[in-house]
């Protein structure tokens, strides 16, 4: 499950496991610090080994796979975009990922602007003039792929690390 070589992605929701059984005392939550330790140490190693472009591609791909599974296991019953957004707002708030909002939506062209306040990946980090929420870009692309069956370009255009106090994602359906 975790140690064999493979050519295809195998992550699915069951790999999260039975947290209640496995962590009867500590429960399902941890701190933002430990999440960021895992994320940024992994990112650091990937950049050193493969370069920034490859690290970004891998983080996006991992986020996309996670988004597909998040959709399949938590939002597949959403029949409309509005219901999907409401579900994502509830999920992201409940999972403490961030406060998700739709800032702009053009269903006809498949273009959207989403925001995430108090984002798990970056809120509170020092300003570095760069965007860092590549996993979130993939997560959003994966959820939308699950919902529509279509590919989306998702690009973070504002980030806590770029000096903003909210993450903003420009989303475009690919033709």
C-alpha cells in the first residue's frame, strides 16, 4: 500500500484510516505547526532534489489527487455548483483548512475566483513576495475535476506570503 513501486496513483480515502480507533486519546486533530513541518520539509527536499518547477508540479499533483478523493468521499452528492460551494465551505471550515469563498463566478466560460482566509498552508508566514499554496491549487483543481469531469487551471494570484491577507485563486476550465 505504501512501499511498492507503481505507475498509477493509488491514494484513496481509505488511506486516511480509522482515526478514532487509531488515536483514541489524541483524536483527529493536530497543530498547524506539525502540518507545516511536514509540508515545508518535504517541499525543501523536493526542491533540493528536483528543483522548484518539479516540486510545484508534484505538490499540485498531490493536491489534485487529494481533491478528487475529497470530492468523491464528501461532496459527490452535490448536484449544483452552489451546493458544491456550500459543501466545500463546510468541509474546509470543519477540517480547519481555511475559510473558503467564491469571489467571482462565470459558469458559461468556466472561470472563477475563489478565496481562502486563514489558509492552513500560509497564513501567518513571513512575507516573501511569492505564493506558496501550490497544494491548494491542486486541491481545488481536483475537486472541480471530480464535480465536472473537466480539467481546470488553478493559479494562486494573491497569498499571505505575497503580502496579502487572503489567498486568491484564479480558476479557468481548460477547453
